[in-house]
């Protein structure tokens, strides 16, 4: 099992979401997990329901030991 597969399982992600990368910073004890939609995913506009690109993105940090 790869690190991305492990975090996919740990986070309980389902299609269309998948883990693209996992990075660990041993100095700060932080793990950064990049979650992205599958490349062929079509999103719908929440207002008009027409297909639109999924260009919005955000970062979130979870403190070590949280959960």
C-alpha cells in the first residue's frame, strides 16, 4: 500500500476525491495531504446547475494529535 492509498483509506475519501500527495515535515511533525478531484470529474454550478470547472481550492490544517 502506498502512502497516498493509506491516507485515502484513513480519510475515508470516495470518488471523485483522491489523495494526490503526502508530505511529512519531521521538524514540525506535520503531515500535508493534497486531496484533488479525479481529472475527468465534472462539477455543476451551484446556482444554475450547468457544468463548470472545479477551480476553487482551499487549504486546511489539522493540528497534530487532533481527532
